[in-house]
C-alpha cells in the first residue's frame, strides 16, 4: 500500500522547530484535514506558536520504509495559537491513536504530542486540567472519526537480530487504520525540546 507522510512544523519556540509526523493511505484533502485538527486546539496552544502543515512530502513503501516518491497538495495557511503565552518549552499534552490491531504480539498504537501548551492548561496536580483536556480529546475523537482521510499508524519494518539478549526475526512494515483517538490526562515531556 502507498503511504503518505505529512509533517506539521512547530515554530515560535526556543531552539530548532519541532515536527509532528502523521501517515495516511491517501493524500487528497489531507493537509486541510490536518490543519482542521490543529485549528480545533488553537485555543490551547500558546499564541507565540505557529503551526504549518506542509503541502508536499514523501511517499513511502510501508513494507521497507524506503521513499518511493513525493506528493504535492495545496498547503493550508499557517495557524497561530490563541492560548496564553506562558508555557514550559518541553511540556504539553499527548493523544493516543488506537487501531485495534496487533503486530508481533503488541497492540498497534500511535501517539501525537501537543507540545508546548499554555501553563494555564495544567491543573494544581500537574495533570492536564479538565477544560484543556476536553479540547484535546474532542479534536482527537473528531480526527479519528474522519475515516475518509485514511489516517493510519505505521508499524515500521524491523531487521532481524541474533543478539542473545533479544533475538527476533525480520519483520516487514505495515499500516493500520486509526479507529479512535483519546487525549491523555498526564503531562507529556519531549526531551528533544530541552536543548
């Protein structure tokens, strides 16, 4: 199956820009759908942060992971958060994507990090507060329900290993349609954003 890689660039934060990578089984209208996903959360993204969904990207062979071509679609206009401007650079929220499928004895799940988020999105207990959680969760559920966009989780190929501690056979990559999305109430930390 042809798999399309779509990136969202996060700028307006210290250090290099951040990237959110998603995979799809088709590309028509996908950048606009991804932009709509982010737009639904802009009130809970700092107003200093700009998100740009790229209008071009790689086509990959999910079995091998090799790039086989590129795609081009109309790029949506960049989006700017409207939430409070105070935030901790590496801290935010996360969304878990469910496929209901199993590969090599493990459930195939994906995760999208929404980092950074405003300091006001955290409660006194350090978790995402109820109002912000509701925004992230609603955006995730709506995006997962839009089955026509072909959102998938890519289970990457894995080379064989004969290492005594963890031997395993070679495994081809595969893609699995997303059937549900849920925000997680625990705070997420991206270590790469600390630099």
